[in-house]
């Protein structure tokens, strides 16, 4: 048989366990709230989701014009002001007439947007962009644009950059 003292001791022991569980539950609640906030931040961060490389050859004329205008704005507002010291030695004003330049710069822009549209741009990605992607694009464009002069009317290209895609390249 149990005595009142035994019952009181059991109640006190249960109360102590309940206090420990409440404390642990409070800690778990804090951790869950922190995880929920981190998840919400990750879902609100459009960086990796909005930047896609344009498939230039698959665009119709209207889509091509819109993408080219967005690219031209980026070249004018971001690339030239921030990287002009070495971009301007390669990139001529007629770059939009060179389909290879449109492809290269479009992909370079997409990666730049993926990195820098993030709430917290990843340092490793930024370093790779500066060390690998930008110099790589400039290196590939140098021979493409070498016969063009700096003026827009000094272009060696006599054909428009946009060409229709072959059937196997369409979306």
C-alpha cells in the first residue's frame, strides 16, 4: 500500500518531469521558429530561381527583342560601369550584332543575376564569376570582335545577330 508521503513524492516527481519537459519544449519551439524563419528566407530569396540563361536561337522576334533590351541594359548599367577597365578593351558597341557575343553576354548576365539577386550573394559564386566566367567570356569574345572598331558603325558584321533555331534547338 502506498502512503500519503509516497503519493506526494510521486506528484512532486511528476511535477519536476513536467517542468523539465516544458523547458525542453520551449527550447524546441525556439529551434523550430529559427528553422521556419531560415526556410522562409530561403523561399523568399529569388536569386537562383529567376536567373535562367536565354535560349537565344529559340526565341521569336518579340522575345528576342525583349531579351536583347534587357541584356543591353545590363551591359550599359552594370557591366560597363563596374568592369569597364577590361571589358571596354574587348567589347565593342556593335556587340549586339554578333550572335556569339549575345550568347556569351546573355549567359554571363544570367549567372551574375543568379548570384547578385540573392539576399546574401554567395562569396564563392561571386569569386568564380570574377575569376572564371567574366575573363572566359572576354577571352572568347576577343577574336570575335577583333576586326570591329570602337564605334558602333565600325562593325565587321553585315548580318543581324538573330537567326531562327533549327528544329532540334527549339524549346
